[in-house]
């Protein structure tokens, strides 16, 4: 039986897509749903579904980020992007082993996608296709606002203004997010998902559901006896674990 994961951060759109798939492809087994990119990546890495329907614009990791990671974590999973972008991206989607459906979901277009998926014996993620999609969307998408350069954080009774370059990592802790520096930890109320959208993606990477690290602050990366990735920092003695779905980020480091 063909298995699938649905990743869409808007509940009603996710429900609409699931309902349409169940009507048009009743034998499809939807094994998981996700409302953000991290949850999607972790579920795909664990379940290895045949197909992943990925919303392009999700908090934290985007659908494009997840698709890129799947080359290492689940290369046989076929990717179908769910997108509001139209004509300028379509040429890129048409190349390689990826497909797309536009929002709102049109049954006729979804039927085409289903037929293509059924006809493919294997539809692994194409590096070229993903890169083309990213380039097409980046060329037409609205520019993002400038990334954070500092944060205001609480340390006991003190409020500290911390420059981004002085942070080793962020880690969620119940209602708060810990900001770790050489001077110790401080707390902010901004959740990990929001931080990911505001930080410089070239400098800060999510390595676990609850952790974002500053790549410039990393001293070394190693594996423990169980094969789990471990990060040590230049500015503190803490060790942060890399969740398996994110190990691909450090393959060339």
C-alpha cells in the first residue's frame, strides 16, 4: 500500500487536501500529518513514506528545506509541493522527480498528480529540480526583512542586550527560550519557530526540534557511541545533540 505524509501549517488547508486525497485515492495510506517543517522532517525520517506532500511556506523549516534534507534522510520519498506560487515556478517543478499542486486544491490537477505518482516506480528527490525550484521562487518572492542582530533577554533581575554573534545556541525550555552565551544563560519569550524566521539562515541552523545553533560558535562536531551527533562550542562547555534528521547539515563540515 502506498503511504504518504501531509505537511501543511494551515489546518483547514491540510484537512481539505486530506479529504481530496481520500476521495480521489482511497487506497492511499496517510501515515502522518505535520504542521511545521521540523515535525515533517522528523516524521519522514522515521516513517519513510512513499510520498510527502509539502507546503512550501511553513514555519521554521520550509517545504524546500525539508525536500533538500530528504536527499540524505529518505531519498526514495517522492516530493509533491503544495504551493500558492503560480506560473513562474511551474517550469522548475516540471523538471526532475518532483510535482506540485496549487492552492486552493483543484481536484482535476490533484488527479493529474496522483496519476503521475502511480505511474512512477521510483520518484526520488532530484537535486537539480530542488535547486531550480529554490532559484525560481527566490527570484520572485518578496525580500525578507533584515535578520536579527541582537536580542533582549532576562537573566535574573537583569535585562541583557545580547548581540547575535555572541550567542552559542538557542534552546526551548517550557514557555521560554534559553539564550546561551559565554556569560551564561538568559531567557526570552520568543519561541524557536519565530526565531528561525528572524535569524540569518546562513549563520543559524536548527539541529533539533528544540535547538538552534550558531554555526560560527561551533568548536567541533563528533558522534557518540550510538552514532548521535554532538556539538561543542568555542564560548561555553555545553554539548548539544544533533537530531538524526539534521545530521545532513554537517556532512561537509
